[in-house]
C-alpha cells in the first residue's frame, strides 16, 4: 500500500462530493481514511483581540461550533455506509492559525486530499498551505470534473531539477510505477551544469527507469506561453490523468504565498495535481 493513511480535509459545507471522492480513493488504495472537518473561527468585530468582546460575536462563534459538531456527526453517519476503515476529527481554528492546525493533522497521514468543493471555499488557502508547507506530506488536488485515481495510466512529471520537484517525484514513485507512461516534462530547460545539466531530464529519467518506470523526456519551448499554460496544454495533448509537480512558495510573516506557477496550476487545473514541497 503506497498510502496507508489518506487525509481528507472538509469545511462546514454539507455537500459530500469531496468526502465521497476521498472514500472512493481510500477504497481503491486500500487505505485508512482520516477525515478532518475544519471550522474557521469568526473574526472579532474590531481589529484588536484586546478590545471588548461583543455578545453577538460570541453567539456567532457558538453557532460556528454547533455547525462544526453537526457536520462531524453527519460525516460519521456518511462513513458508516462505506466499506473501509475511517475516523473523523475536527478543529475550530482561528484563521491565522489554520495553516498550522491543518499541517499538524496532515503529518500523521501519507497523503492529503483537497477536493473541488473545498477549493471553492474560504478554507482552500489554509488547507493547501497547511498541508503542503506545514506537514512534509504530499497533497492531491482534485479539480472539478476530473478522473480521480491513484493508478493513472499517463502521468506528466513537471521537472525543473529543483528540490521541490525531486521531492514530488520521490513521493509519487508508487503512483508512477503503476502508470503505463510517464512524461518527464521540461519547459525551456537550461543545459547549464548548475541547472538542468547537459541533457535536461536525463538524470531524473534514469532514476525513474531504475524503479521500473516507463519514461519519456519532453523538452518543450515556451514560445511566449507561461510555464503553467505549456504544462496544462501538454497534459491535455498526451492525455495525462495526473500531473506530478513540486509546490513552490515563500513566507510572509505567518502565512505562505504560492509561487506564480504553483498558484496558476492549482487555479487552472484540469487533471488531479499530485504536489509536494
């Protein structure tokens, strides 16, 4: 089992599409499913925590907690009908701390799953930031209307020879080993020794081949397109079921900000993204 424990992050939305996707994925992978339901605490009515706390605000927070508890019970009831090992946890987190809270839970899973419903809500950014940057675990981002599987036939590995890409490739080895084709894809590669090397893509292709993976190296020109646009277009052209890539970002005080390519790939994803930092 490549992913003995899969974590699904849910918000308080009562739609169960993300949960059903996680169940299907866990059953396919014969994994234990850990579900984390997160409620974001209502911010105070004024900009300082030192100010007087109003009764309406306290009532709103209590309503949030009640919704969270109700959502947890609904989730447990939903999972009773599924043929798998599963558990449900919950967290009521201040927005500023949500990244770290989600990251802590993700550390005890092998893969975190972020579904299309969550991607539309206010929890999307804390969930992605926390799972990717605070847990040292890979994340599977599932866009709308995509085919969900951990056994894709065709995988696009976005490669730039950096640490994050290498981490993603290593975490996705079990996924790529079951694929029929893996396309190591470089956009405008730099053949300098300190960049992609004399034969861009050759080193990672050899590494993957030693794991029994069928590899093809695709060196693509940007020709005025952004890197994300080239990767998305190539994924469509080769019929990729999944894109494996490193997640890049930098810190601003207490929050993480995604790099341009990472952010755009998530926003414009057409197939599942397997990402690692």
